[in-house]
C-alpha cells in the first residue's frame, strides 16, 4: 500500500507559481515541469523514506525534480505524505524552514525510536507485564532491550502491538 501525497495550500501556490513562470517561457516547458513534479510525487509515494532527510528534528525530506532546479519538501505523517513546499533551489532555506515549523505531525510516535519505546515501557510496566500484554518470547524469557529490538524490527504485528501500548500509555497514562 502506498501512502497518499497531500499538498498544503502553500505547496499548491508554489506549484501554480512555478508552472505559470514556465508557461511564460513556453507551454511545453510548463507541461514538462508538471510532468517532472508528477514523477517526483510518484517516487515519493512508492518509497517515502528513500529521499534525503533535510531536517533531522522534524524528519522533513527532499525529492529533487529531474531536469528542473526545484525540490519537493515533505513530511511523513502516518499514512500521509504532506508536501509543504515545491521550491526552486535558488530560494533560501528560511522560507521552507518557516513553513516546516508550522507543520506539526499528528503521529504520536513521530521522532520516537523503537529503542526509546521499549526502554520507557519496560521501566513503566516491567518485562513481566509486557510479556502478558504481548506474549512473545523476547518479553517472557530472559528479556532485554537488545533482543526485543531485534525481534520487533523483523515482526511488524508485534511491533504494532508494542507501539499501540506505548501510545495508549502516553495518551491515557495506563
């Protein structure tokens, strides 16, 4: 399943402005620009995490357009890919960084590593309780963060259960 690309109003305005600029040069240039944007969106949808991270704090990523001096800047927000800017390389960083500060992730796990999840849960509930809630061997027999990380990284269903417990605990305290 691919994630859905969603454009913020500012990104839509960027796209319209750039397309209009290329349209003044020629209709063909505008069409090729819009095609390059479509190809970049398809790349982002197919492999959202393959693009370069440009802001480690927020996880913002950049996809470059082929044949055009533009970049698509986006955030991964759950099952959505939020494009917050489509900018020329010639525009300065503060412009997109200001937009980035306005974009807040609704994902409660945003920026939280699996290691941190396990460390906090084991400190809060203990391994015995975690083993009761998610009956997996790495929680029940000689548990450790290292063995649990190895297992959970290879087992999506178990990781999802552990992450659900973490989110529920953070939101409700239980």
